[in-house]
């Protein structure tokens, strides 16, 4: 191992949402934060070097994306996801969520339906509702510890005035890597019903070794023309605070509509640090990612074993992708309020409560395992102690 992922780095007093936001969010400064999707792990050294170099230049005027920026991304996507992306298809968004909001505004009208598959990344709901569109749910089905799309239900949604679908591929929080046949069927549904498919693929580089990510747009040429793909180095290399994402839109008309709105609200300009980090990550981050994924896999195995052996009342839904682990806590027999209180007040861990992820999320919690093993173990020990104490007090 060339990188020390075991290093515990103090993040308090760094203006970190995850760590410095604990008191406000959970009401107790001693809660161990294992919620929002960033890592307690340093970014790849070449990225840190690129940022230092850029900082030392001392002039931070308006930036311009160079050809090397595009080349770094195009090359990464070709090598990692077998997808030949053209430079002209690429456009920008600060964060992926900003881009999703722009898409909703640019490509649908107030009152239109936007399809989602809960339990799913909760800002999707806010974006749709706050922009005056309607959430149309096509809930995932949980069967024997694995999630599946419900195509029978999907067909019933066809009449719901749906203009857009926001797909999470791979899926957060359920950790599912969608296979080609699922994407194919979903794509057929969208094409048949004239729905633009927005594929949020921000987690597509965090894939466990037995699985392979399929970019939705690679399913067919026809589907590529109706698909908008969101990617970023933010999750892959832990750069979320640098706010630099890429939006891939092969169809010229859709691309123009997206870009026009981006321009109208003047958020099409990158930031100098985000750009420097983006390019160096995709160019030089490969070794780091390879090693990080091995470390993460061990964290996952540790987590699975820990729950199996010491906290059997909580079942781990084994993720195929993402560093987010979806915990089935229904066996604890607590309602939504009680479960949330239990994790915060009794276990003193700050997780994401399952209910925020929409239908099917009640009784679940989302745990972020992208941290040094020691931190992970600390969190799991806290949950174990709280569960044991609850069980013994019931006896
Ligand atoms: C599916 C998904 N999309 C988007 C984001 C965040 O995007 P950004 O911070 O770039 O707006 C996350 C973060 O957890 C996510 O899980």
C-alpha cells in the first residue's frame, strides 16, 4: 500500500459540514458523524500537489477550461467505463445537484411529472417539488436483501405526465449497480413515453470488484440522444467541496437548452481550484483509487462481519457500489422517530435516517464507511453497545 488510509485526520474546526455541523444537526457535539457522502480520507497526493501549485501562483482570475481538462476526463471514461465521449457533449455544473435543478427548469414545465425510484438520494425530491414539478414514484422492490426495479409498476406510471426521469446509477442509498438489462428496459420505457432520462452517475467509480458500472447512455445510440449523464470527481476522489462536475449531453438540442439556462443564471464558469483538482484527479488519480477501493472493500467486509457477529438485529444490505451502507434496522422494532433518536441519543452516531430517502426508507439508516477503520470501528462499537443495552433493558 502506498497510501495510508488508516490515518485519522482531525476534521473538526475545518468548517466541515459533516463534522462541524454535528451540534446543529444532531443536537450533541459528541455524536460521531457518519452521514453526508464525503470521506474522512485525504484526496490523492497529485491532486493536493496540483492545488498547492495553483495556490502558489497567487492570481485567481476568471478561468478557462483547457483542452487537457477535457482530455483527462474523456480518457478516464473510455478506460474505466468503455464509453467514447465526444468533447462537444461535455458541459459543466458546479455540483451535480445544481445541474439537476437546471435540467428540471430547462427541460420541463411547472406541474410536469418527474419520475424517481425511491428509496433514493433525497435531494431529488426537493429539487422536483421546490421547482414546482410533481414527484412520480416508482419504488424499488427489496427481495432477499437486494433491490430491483418494478417494471410492472413503471408501466402504470406511463399516464402520469412524466417529462423527466432522474435515475441514480449506481443507486444511492441502496448500493445497487444497475445491469444492462435493467437499463435497457428502463430506456425503452423512456423512449416510448418521450421521457428524458437523467442518469446521475456520480458514484460510478466507487464499484466493488465483482460488479461493473454501465453508463446508461451506452445502452443504445437512440437512448444516448435522450440521456443526460452527470459525473464528477467529487465522490471518486473526495473533492465535493471543490464543486466541479461534468454533464454529458450528446443531443445538441437538449445540450443547448441546458447550456442556455446555465448561462442565464451565470453558473457556467468553473473555479480555478475545482478545475485544477478535476484535471489532476482524472489524469493522475488512478493508483490512489485502485488502492482506496481495496481499503474500502475491507471496510465493507469488516462492517458486514461486525453486524453479523455482534449486531444481528440490524441487517446490512450489501452494496455493489458506493461507500454508503444501507442498514435494515426494522428488526429493532422501533418506529421512525424512535430509531432516529436511538442512533443519535443512545448510540451517538450521526447517520442519515432512512425515511428521508422516500418510500421504502422507513426503518433503515444510511452509514458512510469512507473513513479510517478505527473511526468505523468506533461507530460500530457505539451502535453495538446501544443495541445491547436496549435488549438487556427489555429483558
Ligand atoms: C446520487 C448523488 N447525486 C449527487 C450528489 C451530490 O452532488 P453535488 O454535491 O455534486 O451536488 C450525491 C452526494 O451524495 C449523490 O449521492
